[in-house]
C-alpha cells in the first residue's frame, strides 16, 4: 500500500474533507461548522486547522476512506498545540467500516488519551490499526474491516482553542513483518542458489534461526550435499539438488506435495519422500495429497534408500495415483539360459549359464515348472539361483526362460520389508508395466482400498516370502485383457508363496487368474472375480489356484463368476504321493458360483493331481450356489486327470452338503441319499450310486439303510431283518449291495459315502 493511497488530503484543499462527526458521507464538515478555520502559515505546522472546542468530545475525522487490508498495518499520527482557553486531552480516533459502509461493532476505535498541559507546546499522538491481533497494534479490527475514517478526539472542558497539523497515515507493516509472515529466507544466511555452491550450511543455519517460523527457499537452485532436516515449516520457491544417499526430512510439512515443490520433479520427489519415510521417526505415513505421480521407469525402492536393506516398522503410503508413461523403461527383460534341477534340492537351479545377468524377481518357465515360480536370490560365484518354490517335473538339465517384468513399485531389493501399507492408491499401469513387486521376505504387507489398473503382466507379485501374513483388502484389479478370449490371457492379479494371507473383499475382472496361492492358513473371503468372454461354449480359467496339496484354507462368501477353483500339487518336487496328508484341509463354503456360455465339460471345483496316489483328506464344500446359464454343464466338480487320477479308496473326511445346483446335469452330495425300490423278491439288492457322489467317486462306505414302508417276502409277510451291506461293488466300485436273510421286495433309502474314517 503506497503512501499516496494512505495520506489524507491537506487542509489547504478545503475543510469540506474533514468532519466534526464520524467522517462518513453525509456527516457535517468543518467547512460549515462555524467553529473552525484554515490557518495557512502556522509557525510550527505551516497549514493547519484551528478549532474552538464546543462539544464534550470534539471530533475531527477525515472523510476519505482509508483501506484496511490483510497483512497491512497503518499508523495514524497527529500533531496538536493549545492556543488559549481550557486545555483539552487528545487521542487518535476512528470510524471502523465494513465493506457495506456500516460501522464495525465490537472493535476498539480510539487510541491512548494524551493530556495537553501547556499552551504553545506541540503534542504528538499516534495509534496503529490493523486486522491482526499483534503486539503494538492499538486498534485490532479483524477480518471484516474494510476501511476507516481517521482523525482525533478532543476531550475535556469546552472553550479551548487548538491548532492541528495535517494528519499523517503511513504503512508500518514492516514493523510486524517478522511476526506476520514468520519467514526466514535462506539467502539471509549465505545460500547462493546457483546449483553449484554448497548451500547445506546456510540451510542448517536458517533452520536453527527459524525458531518455529517458516524457512523460505527463495528462487534459485540450491545444492545440498548432505542430510538436511527442517524442524520448522518450509516454503519452496526455488528447488534443491541432492545426492541419492542424502536425506531431506521435512518434519513440519511431510507430504509428497512439499517434496514435489522441493525438487520440481515428481519421480525424484516420490523417491526422496519414501527415503525420508524410512528414515524418520516423526511420521508413520506419506500422504500423496491426491497427486498423480507420472513414472517413466520402475521405482527401485531400495535404491532410493541405500542406507537400508530391511525395514520392519509400520509405514504407509496413501492417497494418490501413480501412472506409467509411454516411452519409459518398461520393457520385459527375457533370457533363455541352461540350468540343472535336482528334486532333492527343490528350490535351487544349479550350473546356471549367464547367472550374473539373470535379475532377481525374474519369472521362471520351462518344462516341469509350475505357475508363478520366481528367482528369489542368486549366487554368482556358485552359478546358482534360489527359487520361491519347487518344480514338479524338471529333473535334469534344460533351457529355462527368465522373464523380468517391470513394476511401478519394486521392493525386491530389500531383504525384509514388514508392516508396510499401501492405502487408497491407484496404480495406472497403462498396459506398460506391472503393479507391485514385494520384498524377498517380510510380514503383514498390506494393500488396501487400491486400484491396480491394466497391468501388463502382474498386479502384485511375491517373488519370495514378503507375502507372509499379507493383507489385500477392498482392492480393484482391472485387467488389460478384457477383449481377449480366455485362452489368450496371461495376466495374473496376485500370487502368494508364504502362509496366513488374507485376501478379502476384492474385485478382479478378466485376468488369466485372480490369485495363485501356495502356503497354508489363508483366508479368501468376499471377493468377486469374473473371467468370462464372448466365445460361445468357451473354456474358462481358474480364478484361484491352490498350488500345494495341504491347504488349510477357508474360501468363503466369494462370487466366482465364469471361473473355477483349482487345487493342485504343482509345487511338489516329487508329485507322486509318498506320504503326508495329500489333498487336505480345504473349506469352500457359502460362495456364489456362476457360469454362462461355457463348454459342458466346465466345472467350478477342479482337483488336479500332478502325480499318482493322491486322495482327499479333509474337504468341506457346503452352502454354495452352483449355477450355469445359457446351457447346462455336466458337473460342478471334477478331477483333472491330465497327469494322474485320485486314489478313490483312500478318501477321508469329506463333506459335500447343503449346496444348490441349477443348470448342473449331475448334482452331487456326500453323504449321498439314494431312494431305491426293488419290486421283485431278491436277497441281494444292487443299489447304483452312479455319478451322485462328488468327483464320480466310488461308494466307499454306507452310513445307513432305512426301510420305507416295510419289505415283504414271497409269502407277502413283513420281514424285520437288519440287512448288511457291501460297498464298492461292481466293475466301477459304484454299487452298494444290500443283503437280506431271504428274498424280499420293497423300498429303502441308502446313505452312501465316498469317504471313510480310515486312511
């Protein structure tokens, strides 16, 4: 605000500009009051106004509107002397106005009262006016003040004559600048800002001197060569350059927006903010502030924090979006190399050619290699690779393919990352890259309320044990392969290698697989994954794959839409059964299974043994809704015998009850209730179980035989026998023989089972 704007008109321009009222438009002026005159040549003042005091409070107000602006503080100064009569007191006084011209109530409008004690002596009074309540401000008017009419009040007995010099109003905001703006400029402490000179010491000095005030990084490029911590708020106008290993810690405004201001580069800012997150005890999370961070290459998160290879304290990143840009470094690296596999050393490849160039985190494929096998570690000196799981039929030497996908966020450089949370983030992969690669090891990695959109290859990949106890909750996985038939899809939303994962309330559309799971004790709850296409009578792929025989998994309240649950032992280096629990401990309850326009051979639950001799030992399938629309399918469940069939003589502890079947040609249950009527007298009744037992299994045992309405012999007399039974009869072992003491006829109900309690 300029002095010209503030300075009132001099009295020499006429007394009509000065009021003996409140100064507002329409208030009386001294031009017509009869008790004032302009004095052109006072010896002390030059031009002055001479006033005869006739009111108990004699007012003098400038009728011009002096603006009151945020951040501006003005000082009103008046010089006065008494000439004759009673000596008055004087004070600065004002009319505080709102924007509509009305008086602003409840604010101070007068300054300190100063008595005039003698004639001819010049007395000076002043007061400071502003919006803010700061020390030294006499009249605090607040944010609703718009302008004021300023002047003086004469107090005391009437009859005195005084002369008043021209009023002065000046901008004194500079007196409050340090308090008002609370800014410390790094340049005041010797920072150069030319991008070359080392400004680290100057920044540290500014931080030390700030004492709670904001440090201003003014325009320029400031070279910081070491770690830098700000204990006070920071405002970035210029930008910083720092070595990769140097940490910038913003304790008072730690969020991505401020790091972007600091480095003026989103990718670099994200890396530096993540580095600070893992080197900062003051903040547990990094707020992306709703920003969209454009990435041109994978973010190697361990490389961003070179002082750490493991981190096990809870940290989180939340509230933003990462987007992959075309033209970046996203191409998959593929190598075909020779290696040797020995099932006795099931997680190791030996004699690996070109081992140094095979990247950790590469997916392995080849003859006898199951799904989602990755390189977990390597020993260059020994030419060995450590895998995240065994191979099922790869003994000997062969060529393997090693594909290293590129991930937006790659934790694979860390030995251990635990308790890390990704929350409310969208990963826009743009069909260019994959989403998240987990660390080699760690517990309770959490991905919650996130979108992983159009990944090129994978959504979330565990290449080792970094998925132990992992939470994936309320996430959306949106495929890049929506328009492809199922047979051509290759993307997978996520995989798990370790135990205790919780996959809950997620949604995935049209991937090859939603989840490939190994390990035990998983909870898969409330998810919706759909994998259909427009091919009439088409095939479908597994939504969830359990790749180990012993599962200990609860799969409940999911919506399995044009997909199936596949249970295999493809992570078994000797897949033929040689001991253990075999296919065990799986609970599939209260799910919705729906298919449409599929092949009649489609089934919702498939067990696929990769070697002979296996059986089911603990399976509960209950309360599910199986439905096929636009065409029937044969069965809801089956065994895939591509490698081997099950041993149906060893089935144990199987409950397949309470399910509903619609559009399914052969509903099944275990135990299976069969109503049988024999109309001719026979001592042995042959009851066919047919395909009514799950997996077309044999009738291994019988729970009960109940007579319906009595049986009669040849003499038409009731027979009260308690018949005995023989199970597993007939060429396919799918008959139950009910044997009586004599030939009889009648009706019975047989409860047959595919399992028993003996292994």
